[in-house]
C-alpha cells in the first residue's frame, strides 16, 4: 500500500516535471538513461529513503536548494 502511494506520487511529480521542464539534474539524467516507468520507481525509492532518514534522525526536511554548499 505504501509503495503504491510513493509510486503514485512519483508519477504525478514526473508528469509535472515533464510538462514544465525537468529542473532536477538527477532526475533529468535518469530520464535520459532509463525508461519512464523505471525512473518513476527510482524516484519513488529515493523519496522513501529520504523520508526514512528524516524519521530515523528526527530531522525536518532540508531542501537541497536551501542547504549549505559542501566544500
């Protein structure tokens, strides 16, 4: 059930990204290398890993754009 929700969310996100132009370099490269549905499941898995890490560490979401640059 939860996996289906992640995939459904990833599908919606990818549809929006394709309509507006993919802004995320990771996702753009993935879509260039892999079929759409494989990229969708990969994005869902990445989202699940991020959420799991947030829950385990008890940290709020940090957007990559607002995160400090690593030196």
